C-alpha cells in the first residue's frame, strides 16, 4: 500500500501552513510589562513604527546603538532581534535573543523567537527545546503551543504533539483555523488514527472548500480511513478539474477500494504527459496502487514502461517479475526474474525464482533457487521455511526435517519452525511426535490458534487416547476464547475420548456444555453434533442421542461413522427398519470415505498455504 506516501502528503500539507513566522510579530505592540524611561519608550515606539511601516533597517539603526548604551533594555533588544529576523540576518537575531535569555532565562518571546529561528534552519531538536520551554512558561500564547506541536510532529513525537494541542481550540482568521485542523490531522495520522485525521481534514475543508490542495489532502485522509466513497468523490472532482496525476492516483485507489470500474481512470492516467524523471516515479506509484489491490495484470504495463525508462533498476525488474508471476505469465516472469538476477542477485529474488520454477513444474531448479536464497540470507527464517516447504510439497520429508532442524538451531523460539517440524512429522506418519512438537509450537506462538487447530485434527484422527498435554493446551485456549467454536469442539471431543477410554463419566456435563457451545458457534458443521450424539449414547440418554445423530448425518450425509452409530441407536430404540436403512447408508458412505493418505495429502495442501501466509517478513 502507499500508506506512507499518503501520510507524507497529509503531514506536509499540515506543516506547510506553519512556516517561519516570528512569535514577536503578533505581539510587538504589546507591553512587555517592564518599566521603561519615557525616552526609552519613545525610542522603542519609533523603532516599532519603522517595523510596522516595513522599514526594518531603520529599526536596526535606531536600536543597535541604543542597546549598546543600555544592554539591559530587554524590550529594545527583543525588537532589534525581530528586525534582524525580518531582514534575514538570523545569526544576529539569535545573538540578540540569546543575550536576553542570559538576563531573563524564562522570557517567552525570546525563547519562542530562538525556537522559530532553529525551526527555520531545520534544527528541529534545538527548536523543540526552545519552543517547549516557551510553551510551558506561564502566560505563553496558544500559537506557541501550536508551533511546538508542529516541531514535535516533524520529529514524529506524535503523542507529545497531541498533548501540546490538548485544550486548544481553533481561532482567528480562516487560514489559521484551517492550519489548526490540518495540524491535528497530521498528528492523528501519525498516531495511527486515520478516522480522526479524516474528520479534522473535513473541518479544514469546510472552511475553504475551493482550495485544491486542501481538497487533495482531505481525499488522502479519507483514503487512509478506508472511506473510499468520500475519497473518490473528492478526488474525482479535483481530477476532473485539474487532471493532476496525484489526484488521479487517489481516485484510482478509491475506485479499487470500492471495487468500481477503474479502467477509464487508469487510461486517463496513462495518457498523462510527464517529464521522464517524473514519469518513472509516477509509473512506479501507479503500479504499487494496482498491486496493493491485487490488480497484477494491470500493473504489468506500468512496470514495463518504468523498466524502459530505467532498465538498470533491479527493484523494478523484481516487481515486474512478481506481477507477471501473480498474473500467471510464467515465461515472462522467469525472463524478468533472470534479468533482475543479472542486475544483482538477492535472497528475495531467488525465493521468487523458486516459486516461478515450482509453478512451471521445474522442481530441481526450484530447489536450487530456494537453496540459493538460504545461502544469500542465512540469517532470515523465511527462506529456510520456503526450502522446507518445497521438500514437503514433493514429500521429501527427511530433507525437510534436516532443513528445519538446522533452522531450529538458529531460531529455537520460532513457533513457525516448530509448526513446520510438527507437520513434517505428521506427514511422515509420526503422529505422537507431531503432537508433542505442535504443543511446543502453541506454547511459543503469540497467537497459537493455527498450531492448535492442526494439533486438534491430529489428536482427533488418532486411534489411541489423546495426549494430556494436547488436551491441556486446547482446553486452556478454548477457555480464554469462548467464541472460538472449533477449539471448543476439540476440547470437548478430546475430553470425551479421554474419559471414554477410562470409563469416567464424571465430566459428562462439562463435555456436553463445551460441545453444545461449539454446535451453536459452528451452525453448519456436523462434527459437534456427531460428538454430542456419541456422548448422549455413552450416558444412555437415547432420545437426545438420536436427535443429535440425525442432525449429524443431515449435515454430513457422507459420514459413515455417523450412519453406523445412528443405526445402533435406532436398533436400541426398537426402530428396526430405520436401523437397517442407516446401515445401508453406512455401507454406501464407507465406499466413499477417503483413505488416510488422501486425508494427509489434503492437510498438506492446507499446511503449505498456511505456512507460506505465516512466513515472517525479511528483517
């Protein structure tokens, strides 16, 4: 996504409104509160009059000799510093303000003026210290707090900027109120509150609805808050009027976000007349917008044009290869990836090459590419996972185990490595070892649901009693997540299997409670009802066993086990004919039941998808 770029537009738009202006400028006619001799007052008034008439040099001439004769005259020195600011002599201005601060360290005007000089010069840390002192001083003006907030925002210290703005309200001319709302929007954006940022930008736009820059910034803010329709409305209005490519990009992303037809906008953007240097960046951004919304095919033209403009950009060649791969253009993707390799090989590129070659059916080259990725980035977990997954895909479980064991030495606390190891053991037929490792993976994972679901499946498929450690993990998690129906099911079903083996019916009510919760949460899933039917049959509540078992086979007509158990229940209840019907259905369903290898193969496909989705990003 272009979130970072959009935020830069928003923050820049806000900060541009708070350029270098002296705090004293708005206050120079105010009394300093200090007693001055009449002659000094007249001289100061004359200097201030010169400033007001736009003649700062005359003010400097009046005041410079005076402060030499009267070095402790703070109002005169402040006015002299202001005059130096106006003529652009910031060094002399700073010297005057610093002299004031030696005698009066808490002088708000001097602190703020020095802070603004530092801000103008880009010395943000120094500016923040001075403006912070000024803002915290008694009697400081609200605009000083706003200037301080501007500097804090530019330093990305958004929490402090938010505190600096607390309690302030917009006032003054419309431009000032617009600036206030823009500043609040940029701070909210920096804090990750896009909806608040959008609200503040809308307030600003309401004050100056014809301002094109403000319209653009508001559209970006609405885009960031996923208010696609409002963003599209604003951007379309602006793009129709100006044909500004940046507005067109906002419109395009908004249309993609609400799944509108974007092709006309894309066609207009492609017709934009830009200088070559501008066009390269524009094509790249355009491709990023398309890719971020899954429009890989549409991005290919943009990336191809970008490559024509700068054929030596490896990142463009990589993105082109990726877009072609995601679009199913495997030959083109391979050619682009090989060109990218000629520009400079990387682990990320070799990983992509492995994906391309695997999809093309070139298994050995794929393995070599994944191995090359590991060699190029031996300290990155994701590339070892890619190599292990490739071995799993072709059922080379011993090779996958070796890769993952090596990875385990580098990342002993990685839940992904443990998950992959556990599943390799399962695919290789070692269910007990798989369960042990998956329990450990769940202990390591910040969000253990993925590992626990695989663990639950494996435990349910075992003929032997479930592992106590597995039950403990599954039930503990389900207890903390009462709305997770699948985990409630695993906990209840495995508790039942444990107690069924030991013939302990003391926990039957708890088991039924969990399974009923699962059945309510998984309305279309037969499994909880099948298990509830078994539990009721176990505790000899036959009518309830019949009802739940009937629901079981209604939701899953191919359940051979469900038909068999329902047949037994009917037989017990004296419904011989219905019992025979269920037995006939049982025999038919048994012929359709997938064998154990087929079930493992299906689980393998799911695992490969899951582990690729869960691979960590590059460091």
